C-alpha cells in the first residue's frame, strides 16, 4: 500500500517542471552547508586535537611577541627570547624543568634537490628525554639523537616520501643543510602533525652554531611539578618575564600559554565559525521549506481535477493527504540528496586545497554514512513539514468542486 | 422487475446552492428508485440537475434536504471515510470528459481504484489485464491517456469503473464527448455489461438515441422529475 503511494508520488515528482525544482535550491544550499561543515569541522577538530596531542596539561609555553602569537615560532619581529631567561625561570619552585628550544628555517639539499624546511633543536642531558616524551617522538628506523652527536640528524616521517627530495631519505644518507653535511641517524615515527613530521632534529649546540643564533631561542617550555596550580604557575612565569624584559602589565611583548587553553581558544573559535554557518544553513533550510510549501500549493491546484477523480474512485481524505505529503517529503529529499553530493564535494575540495597549501593531510573531510543518511532523513522531514498545509488542503477538497475544476 | 431489490432510493431530495444572497435550487424534491440489474437513463435539458443528482447517488455529495439510500443505508449518516469506501467499492463512475489520470498509463489507471481498496498486488495485476481484454485494449496497456483516442480513453474509464466489481455504474454523459460511431462502440460495451453481467447502470444523456439502450428513461426539468412530454418544452 505504502509502496504504491510512494510510486504514485515519485511518478508525480518526476513530471515536475523545472520551475518547481528550482525551489529546492534553499534545501540544497542548506544541506550542502551542513554536510560540508560537519564533515570538515569534525576533520578539523580531530586534526587540531592531534596537533595538540603532544601538549600535556602540565606544560606552559613561552614565546616572544604580543598576545598568543600563533604564527610559526620565531617569525615575530619583537625581541627574541634569550637563553638567560631559563636560569631565572628555573628559580620558580613549581617549575620542574625549563627548556629552551630553537626552531629555525633553512634549506637542505639532497638528491640534487633543494628544499626549504624547519630545523628543531634537542636539548642535551636529562632534558632530552623530557622533550622526547613531550613531543612523543620515537624512531621508526635507526635511533634518536644522543648527547655529543655532531652533524647527525633525525628526520621526520614525511622525509620517507618522495615529495620532498624526489626520493625517500634513508638512515645513513647524507643531507646538506646550510652548507654543512649531516648524517641521517634516524627517521621518526609518523606523528600526524605536519610540522613535526616535516622537521629535521639536531642537537641544540649544533643548531646554535649552524644558524648563528647566539643566545636567542624560539620558545621556552616549562614543565610543572606534579599537582601544581597551573594558573598560579603561569602568573609566576609572567611576573619573572615582565621583570626580565622590563615591561609593564598589559604591555607584554611575550606570551605565556597553557597548552590546554590554546586548544580551547582554537576550539571555541572553530565553534563560533560553525555556529555562524549553521545559522546561515538554517535560514536557507527555512527558505527552502517555504519554497516547497509554495510549489506544493501550486501542485495541489494543478491537480485539483485529479484529486476529484481519485476521490470519486474511492480515495479517502487520508489517502490524498499521504500522497501529497510523500511527494513533498521526496521533493525535500531530492534537494537534500543534491545538497549531500555538493557538500561532500565541497568538503573534499576544501580538504584537498588545504592539504596542497599545508603539504599535509591536516584537514580531512570526515563524511560518515550516519551524516549522509541523517541529512537525507532531515531533508525528507523538512519536505514533509513544508507539505503539511498543502496536503491538508488537497485532502479536504470537496470531490464535486474538485471534479468541476477546469484545467 | 418490480419484485427486484431496490439498490438506490432518492426520497424528496433537495439540493440548494447559496450564491451570496441568492439560493439556487439545483434539485427540488426528487424521488426515484433504482432496482438491481436495471439500466436507467436520465434525460433533461442542460442545467436541469442531472449531474447534481448523479453526484449524490454516487456519494460525492450530500443532499440539502431529503434522503438518499444506497443499499438501505442513508448516505447522509455516513462519515467521510465510509463514503469514500462506498465510492470505491459499490460505485463505478464514468465521466463525460473521461477523467483518466494523465500521468498514469492505461493499466495504472485501471489499477488505481484497487490500490485505494488495498487489493493484493497480484490480484490487481490479473484483474487489470482481464479488464483491458474486456474493453479490447490489452494492446494499449502501457499507453498514457494522451496517446489514446477519446473512444479508447472512455473504454479505459469503463474498465476502471469496473475494477472493484461495483453494484452500480454511474455514467454522466459517457458519449457526450465522442462522435456518434465511437459513442455507439462505448454504448455497446455498457449494454453488453448490462445484458451479460446484469450490472446496474444509471446513465445521464442528452441524446434520445443513446437513451434507448436503457430499460427505462426518467426526465428531469428544473430539478424535478417530469413526464416525457413536458421535459423539453
Ligand atoms: N457548485 C455549484 N454552485 C452553484 N450552482 C451550482 C453548482 N453546481 C451546480 N449548480 C447549478 O445547479 C443546476 C444544475 O446543475 P447540473 O450540473 O446538475 O446540471 P445538468 O443537468 O447536469 O446540466 P448539463 O446537462 O449541462 O450537464 C445548474 O443551474 C447549476 O448552475
Ligand atoms: Mg451535467
């Protein structure tokens, strides 16, 4: 029975004029936006989380530059951090370790190809293990660095791909960095973080010399002792920093960030963007729904005579109602289907552009079956809701009046 | 004939349309009986109330005053869904303008009344094919109404009217839109139905020649039943 009605409704639907299909644009835009957004948003969220995986709650990061500077470390023009700060910060009792790190950009040559990239420093002594642990770095091939390694490097996992030098880097290869030859002693396991997977690691003394850094460092990482109030520790650090750099409250030329806060800030920004797009999507869905109501009224009017005929041959009001409601729901669902296809294409396209720009699969489009199915069901429901009043009008038509209706 | 069961009875039926302040009496106290197996023709000038009367017999409309009994049940006392069920099961409509659903094929049009009565699919299919054979259009079952001639469309409409094996066929000027020879062909089917299957038929017509196929003719004028000689004066 239901299937027969479905068939009749589909039959009506496929005979529609272009004009009535155009009214689905609202539904289609709305669903496309929702699908693309949820798809990308989830992908982005998990990507961001993975970026911050290495940042545990007991870590505070200090960088030069005002307010949470989020560009590549060291790219800011303000006075760089000095290594002398480490000694001052170590005086804070709640700080277990204070570690300075350098991140420098430079060029590397291998297989007759030159690539621009980042080098990151590894501290000597017992701080080395802390950094290794913090970043979660492990060797996939070869070994990690140790104290006294001169002109030896560990490279990120992306170097195993062809796209940096045209051929994979292997343990034992020699790579030229800034005019000096380095031996690759290890290749790191994949971390899923495009910066870490593309970095070259060398000991800090080697890096300082190679890049002529003097006392400048890119960032200082403070690891707190167990069960320390992180906010208080952050304040103590800021106090020391202000004193050392001779700046007043509110005029800081540095930033002190709790790893967790950074993640939250980013997440809430993302949330605001998503909320905005959801509002736009809701508006287009409402407009789309009104469009469907409108075409359904037209359709009911056009089919007045058929409604009369169907009643004359035994259709109950309920049958007519179901027929038109189904048609309306299917109209919504058709819009939703196009929306899903466009939304998936949009999400994949944006993810692709993103990966081209960043050289990594940081942004992924995660479009689950549940999302697609849910959107389809949702657009069907919107169609049905939009079709209720026209379907009631059709159902309530007086058979004789409907039959008298001239086309 | 008189001892046969009455299947339709109109008792002092009035139908009044209110057009603003003006009242139009389409029917003014009609009383009429239709017996099982009878072929009744209703004649009368345009606007005399023939279609109005037919629609009420067909449970499409209810009287303003008076009663209509279909198999001894007062249709005024039936609910919307009961009326729909009666229309679907007990009555087969044939219209002057055929009124097939244009988007459906000949076969689907014939199947539609059975769909509304929840017939099993296999039964529907079989019955639709038998009916198509009966109206000699089984070679046209996949055609849309627009691909059929007027006479063919009306034969499909006859097949559709018969789909649920109704007690009575109501035909409102079934040949009104057809030329005389095509009209004759359609009338042949209706007469055959009446003679061979004993189907009860009530038919409205303008044309005396068409009316002669019937057992009995009633004349309507200004919403009342009148003797033949008064009808067209
Ligand atoms: N819905 C309506 N509203 C107002 N008046 C109506 C309505 N339906 C019918 N009438 C009037 O009722 C009268 C009878 O109409 P009806 O259609 O029954 O005539 P008829 O005998 O079938 O005519 P014809 O031979 O032209 O089909 C007419 O005067 C008509 O104008
Ligand atoms: Mg008429």
